[in-house]
């Protein structure tokens, strides 16, 4: 039975629609939301892509949207700061999706190779920056100069190509078009393996709305699980074709490459449940780097009932 009201999914501003956020696009493109009996409307904000909360969280707090996709690290911190209580109920990205890029591929690259080097953090995304600093600290790498991006992506990448900067810290969404068009730029390392499994991004909502519209959110979760299965099994070129309406102007070969590389590092989970062990790992990282004052409570931040309902 189809819901009487659509679910409004806030995606933040256009800069936040990165390639790793594809499960809801696949579910929409493949008709899974409709088949599961729920209408999902994508909404956006006008700003917020480089802030901790992005444009998405305020939309949930205000009631302008029913759910969003974003980082559980934000709701962990909000709960510790006694702000609005939101929960993550469905997984979408379960590794660190950031990469290091340089002028050439380095065989056997190790984080210790960054000692004394200059790295430009092109997107200035808080989660990525904090995790990168944690990785350097954990590996005891000293003397790394981390430069903030200038908001001119092409110019920042050019500074790597000219040797002014040694490496770029960036998502594949930003890197893939340049990797396809410019053979001088190469992926040096992914940060997924070094960081380990963490609930980088998830679908988030107010628990009161989850309870009020439980059937709709169950249908949403079922559709996302179907999309995750497709993402795990379909050819990257085919997935990229499904996504064309949502990445207008983004080169098809770059989209295919990004999907291929992200799948290779296990970016997308195969089920919607957020595992306790990855949550606690992420909480520990965020505590060590100073983002959290104490360990985050899994049960308080994660609603597992939607994922568990159809395991």
C-alpha cells in the first residue's frame, strides 16, 4: 500500500551530491521506492557543503525534511552537546571515501612517505580532515603541512601538477574527471583501508518521525537495500547509466571510474545495518582526535530496527 505522503529526503547543497552518495539515486532510478510503496522527494539547500552539519541537519531539526544523508559523527556530537537528538537508521557509506592524489602512482606508498610533504585538502570537509590528521597521528608521521583548499578545485589540482604541492586530499567525485582527462594526475592511496570500517555516512532522521511514519521508513530501507545489492553486482558502466539524470554534465567515463574505484575499496555496504563494531571504531577515532569528549553510545545514536526488520 502506497503512503499518502511522500518522504522528503534532504541532500544538502549541490556540492554534497558526491558520487559515493548514490544508493538513493539508484533506488529512485530503478523504481524501488515506488515498488516498495513509498514516494521519495529529493530536496536541497542553498549552502552548507563545507560545514560540519552541512545544509542537511538543520532541515531535519526544523522539520523541513523527513530524513537526510550525512555523517553520524554529527549526531554523535550533537547528542554529547545536548542538542537535538537525531538517529541514523540505514547505512550508506561504510569506509573513508577520501583519496590522496599526486603526479604519479607510488608503488608501495605508505603514510610515512608524507613526512615533510605538503598536502592540500581541496574540499575542506571536516570529517575527512579530522580522519586524515588522525591517520597521520596514528602512524606517527610528522612534518606534514596540510593546506586548506582555495575553493578553486582546478587551481588546487594544478598546484599538485606543477609541484607546488606534493599531494591532494580529495574525494573521487572531484578527482575522477581529472584522472580521466589528465594522465599526469594519479591516485596514490585510498584512505579506506588505513581508516578501517567506519559508518562514514548514513540516512538520518528524528526518532519521533521514524515512529510516526514507520511503514514509510521501512519501505525506504527495503528500497535502499535493493539498491545496495545492485551497486554490489551490476557493471559500473550500467550503474553510471542509471545515474545520468542525477549527475548532469558529469562525464560518463569519470562516473564509471569513480563507481569502480569506490566499489573496489568497499565504499558501499551490502546491507542497511550499521554494525556496532564499526560505530565504536569511528567513535574511538573521533574521541582520539578531539571531536568527541567521550565514547558515543551506539543504542542512542543508531536505530537498528529498520535494518533488522528484513534481515
